[in-house]
C-alpha cells in the first residue's frame, strides 16, 4: 500500500475523479500545505491559512501506479490556473502535488514535464515535500456520491468526472 496527496481545486472534484480507479483503496479529503494546526473548512475558506484542499489516496501500486494517478489528476483539473479552478478562486484551490519520497518527486516532475510539452500555457502546479495532512470534516467525505444532484456537483464536478472516465476508462472498475 502506498499513499499520495494531491490537490486540484475543490476536493469534491478531485475525490470524485479518482474514486473508482482500480487499485485505489481509500480517498480522504483534507487540508495540507498551510501554517496552522488542524484547520477547519471555514478557516481554509478565509484564504489566510496557506492550506490547499487536497485528497490523500491510499493505493495498491501493484494495480495502479502513482504516475497513472497523476495522469488522471492532471486531466481532472487545469494545472495552468494559479490559485483557482474555474469559478473557485483562492489559494485553497491551487494545483499542488505533495511528494512522500524521492521516487514520487521524480514521477511528479516527469508527468509535469510531459504535460508541459503539449500545452502552450505554463503549468503552475506546486510540487512540495509532504507537510502535515489534516482530514476534512466528515460531511466532505464522498461528497459527490452523496450530493450529485446539487447544482455545483451537476455543473462542475460531474463534467470533470465524465472527462477523466472517458479518457481513462480502462483504469476504472
């Protein structure tokens, strides 16, 4: 079992896009990269904590590679937008990938370099060594699965999920 921590805007979107990938055992939404201990969602939304909305993924590397997770991740959001994803604006929505070891660091850099060769815009994803991860409040867990009928989920989350599931259909259960 291995872990990865990534953030691509709203963690409801990132969790929804990664949920159902073969080999992904668990996904926990949370906060990472900031300067206060055990922040709340309200504190994160103040844009003053330095934290990003992220997901911590537990996965079986014998079934899915970290690089494959990164490919889905980079397809699920726009890594060229600084401190935002669409109408979600603020540093908590930045594109960020935390590495837990040197191999993950190299994989992240490789995937970003490959992606940079096919886009005219600069990739602004932060690549940062892991810092403290704080689990989000329970109502954020499996948010899309429980609330897919809500307008935000229908207009923002669902299209992202559809896009990655079409492109990487072979990776989903």
